[in-house]
């Protein structure tokens, strides 16, 4: 298993310093809670999550194609 995000990084993401790039991203509308949530996972867990999402997308695409036959 890989390394998880530490508390300082989580605080930086959720309460970024004014004027920082991450504060600008937040102000633009980026959901930093999702970023923090994903970074709280290990790299292996993030890969597993991405693979589940990929499989779901493939399944939905196949169901849509079947429905349109």
C-alpha cells in the first residue's frame, strides 16, 4: 500500500492560503473536498476506484448500445 495524505496537506487543500493556486481553483468552483477525499486514499485505492468507475462506464455504454438495437 502507498502513502496517504497527511493532516497538513489536508488542511492546506481545505483551507488554502489566500492568493495560492489552490485558493484560486476553489474560487473558480473546483470542489476541493473531492480532491481531499481522493488524496486521503492510497494510490492503490485510487487505482481500484478508477477501475470500478471504468468498468461502470463500459457497462453503461454496453447497456445503451443494447437498448438502441
